[in-house]
C-alpha cells in the first residue's frame, strides 16, 4: 500500500458514506415529484443499474489495488440454495428488528400504536417501488455501506468498529426509521464480516425488503391485525406473521446447515506417509512445481518422518484432488507445497482445500512464499491471480522479498505476528539441517 493509500484508508468509512448518499440521491431524483409515473420509476431503475455497475468497478478493480486487504472479501456469488436459505430467514429478522425497536423506544416514552391499513392506490404504489427496493437498492446500498467501507481494514476488531460507524451513518440516511435502519445495517455488516461475502448481506437485505412488501399485501387483504407508529417508523406484525416467520426461518436454517454439511462431506483427507504415497500424488508433485523448486521424491519421503511434515492428500469420493505439505513449527507453520490437479483448477477445489487447512491450523500463524506479483515476467497475470486468491482467503503480503534463481518471491502470512527477513534467514538455516537448501 503506497503512502497516499495509507492516508486515504482511515477516511474510507466517511468517503464510502458520502459516496453512498450521493449515488442514492442521484438514483432517487426521478421520483422527486409529487406524482411519479411508471416512466419515472423506470428511469430510477436504469440510473440505479448504472450506479451498481460503477460501484462494482470501484470495489472490484480500484479498491483492491489501493488496499490489498480488500482482496479478502471477494465478490463471488454463493450457490442459489444459500440465497434461498437466507431469504427464508429474512422474515424473522424483520419481525425481530421491529419488536426490538419497539422495546427500546418504549423505554424512553409511551408509544401510541394505530392499526395499519392499505388502500388499493397505496398498495399499487408500493408494489411498483418494490421492484427497486427488492432487486436493486439492497445491492447498491450493501456495496456502498459495507463492501466499500469495511474491506480496506485487515483486523477483525477494526472491521467491527467500521461496521458500527457505517450502521450509524446508514441509520441517519433513513431518518424516520433510524433505530430500525441502524439495527439492520449493524446486522448486515456483521454478517458480511463473518461470511466475507457481500452477497449474504444483499440476500438478507433483499429478503427483508421483500417481506415488507408482502406484509403490505397481507394488510391490504385484511388477513390479520397489524399495528404501526410513524415516528419512529415501527410496524408490529401479528402472531400469525410471527409464527409463519418462525417456520420459514427453521426451514432456512435447515437448508443452510444441510448445504454446509454437504460441502463438508464432499472433501475427505488422507495423511500421506512413505508407505501409502501413490503414483498419482507423485506425478502431481513432479508436474506442478518447477524442477528447481522440488526436492527429489525419495528424499521428500525421507523428510516426512524426519521433519514431521504434514503431508495431506485430498479426495472427492475416490477421486484424488490435490495435496498440501506443511512444516509445523512452534512460532509459525510453513506452507511448503500446495497443488491441485491441473484439470480441476478454477473449480473451487483450491478454495475448499485451503479452508480445510486454515481450519486445521486455526489460531496459529502460517507463512509461505510465492512468486512476486510485482516482478515483470511472462506469467505476471497468473501471479496476480494467485496473489489475489490468497489475499481473499485472509493472508497478507508481508512485503518481505527474496530472490531464487532470478525469480523474486514474496512472503505471505496469516496471523498476528510480523515476519521479517531475519525470520526468513532463521527458517532457511533450520531447513538446511534437513536438506541442502540453497538460498540465492
């Protein structure tokens, strides 16, 4: 991160909020009149789509270049089944939010509730605006107030503080419903930090807005008795809505749990020793890495026991996927080799394997070296993609570099420690005790 970016970084929450308010104001301009028409609504959709495209460009292309830590929050779409589970949970989130706001507000003063009613004209207007509120606004708002503001900061504690600041600013944007907007924004932000994926927040945000629209229809059909107050805006659903939202949430949690269990079941592991290392693993080892980076296979088999290497192979059913070789150490673990079969790359297997490794060494510091993305070379784009992959998965670039046969390597790290060139010399000296490690 350059000097200008380091000065800009502390201002990102405020700049993101200002950008968000400005862009949302622009998208709402066509609806500023007293009686907006369908054409005005359509124009708002077009402007919002343009605003989403611009914001996606900023958070996907510009921000990671300024702040490398932003790479740990990818924009990868989750499976449709995960979206479905989150949408089913959203109604209960809305009901809970309304009752929390009601409880907190009632501590300050007596709230006068009145029956919530909808005329046909009001419902028609709500249904028209719901296209924007459900499909477009959640994505734009989450990109501006979460994806743009939080990822530049690496530490979890700082991310939570930024999340709180953005929730306050988001609440101020929704003046009539500050308490509800604040609680929702805080919830979206914490979900974003936990999942490291903005689409989880977008799905919940869209689901809550969709639930509000469906409650308007429920009210217009006079299917239940709902209460409301205008300042702050609180809508209290009746017991039927509460019970229905509970069942939907149970179904949503079941879907998410089932999907998580399925993903966990798919990948199995096997600890590799000299006696069970088969030809498939050897062929991948000898083809995935340049010859000068390899230890001869027979010598590697000898080192497994001598160095207590964690040599793990990964399988999907009976199909071999890839392997990792890690050298566990007291101060940090050295990720030595990581390979996936060539025909299976870019299909999510590397991500899944790395997630399993991170879980295995959770809470410990991990270090590895990779070809530097800053050195001009023939495979510069490949290096950049690999660099971004590890940044997205929680590693950071230590900016410690070394050269190996004219190839510049950078040290990547996960954990709270720092890594210096002295640490590098320490580990190479340690490795020389087991292998003729030539540091150039």
